[in-house]
C-alpha cells in the first residue's frame, strides 16, 4: 500500500479507530469509561499497526476488542 497523502491517511486511520471505539462502546457500555475514550496519537498508531498486521485481537483502551 503506497501512502501518497499522509494527512488523508491519518484522517482515514482516525475514522477507523473511532468506528472501532463506537462499536465497542455500543457492545458493552457498562465496561467503558469516558476518560478511557480519549486516545493519544501513539495509541492510535499502535492500534492501527496491530490491525494492519492482522492481529486477531487488538488491545485498545486497555481492553481487548475482537473485530
């Protein structure tokens, strides 16, 4: 995959992360806390790296998500 526009790529990554976050928050609302939703850029990079590497489970917000 060739990355031409890094800004556009970051936008796509953020969108993917927020979709994962939204899906997780909807699935079990009682286990997620507001302060855990705020993710640093580093956490996003780590999560996306794990997702791109084909990990069956990625650790995010300190909890396991099965995509």
